[in-house]
């Protein structure tokens, strides 16, 4: 099942991958810049999640670090919303050992990564921020609204810029606009869900082997 059948708003079944990549998601809450495309990988991964029931009917999100995009879906594949996101300032897909026990200021610059992979997350307590939406508790990665924080980081301005080039600024967590969090992210994941984060440097085959295998099989049958 392609994403087109799960959510016709992305692309029609007759469209080629190139056409699909340039199709804007039909969403009731779309904050992406008007001229930004959606990658083939995002479209195909969303379709595979629904077709394979990989999220087991739970809501899921796909995060494209390179494009600084966040997509939130219901468990049946309906797109709830799409928006820009801020990600770890360091390019990379690893999680440094012991990072969850460090204060933010203690995290070395090279380890301020947003890890790639499939994570089962949900709301839970934190040491200093109350109840947060954990993407991966073990690596201390959460998704939360952008706050002013350190003024020099200009996080709201980075999030509002029309390109992804300045969206790498966090210590590893994912930031989205408060309105997107309150109206889309928070309600979708109130009872937990699955988060898929695309890699910076690792291959899709290494990060999502079953998805990659399905793409290969589909290509072989064509």
C-alpha cells in the first residue's frame, strides 16, 4: 500500500515518485514553507508504516532532519499536520553513552545529535521540565514547543525561516512551534506513539532495514 492509498492528500496513485515528492501534504495544519517539497523517502516510509502496521495502530511521526520537517499521522495513516522542526546542532545519528545523565551544558558539541531510528515514546516525567513527551527516554530526546531559551540561539526565528539550513541548534531534542505542538503533537501522542527519525549520515538500510527491504522488493517487481 502506498501512502497515496492511506492518505490521498500526499499524492494520487498515478503520480510518479518525482511528482509525489513535489506534492504538498493535504493537512488541516500545514506550517511548512510554501515552496518546500516532501521527499520520496518520507512518502514511502509513511505508506510502509501503514501497510505493514509497523506502528501497531498507534499515531506516528516521521522526522526528516535534512529538510527540518516533522509530519504527524494518526494510526490509520491520516496526516494530522506538517511543520518545520529544530534538531540537534551536531550532524550525526548516534547517541553518546551516558548522555541522558548529563546536564544540557555538559553535553559536548559533537554529541548534540538527534539520533536516527524507530522509537516508541510517550509522555513521562523529567528531572527538571515536568511532564514531557519523550521520543526516546534512554537518550533523553524529547519533542517540545520552542521556547525563547537562550536569546542568542534565536530558536523562534530559525524555526520561522524559509530554509532548513539554520534549523540545527538544539542539544538533541526536537522543537516545533507552540501552536503545532498544542494543536497537533500533544493531542496525537497523549497515549503514546512511534517516532521515525531519518538519518543524517547512516543509510536507510542500516536504520530501517525492513522498510529498505520492502523498497527493494517493490523495485524488483516493477
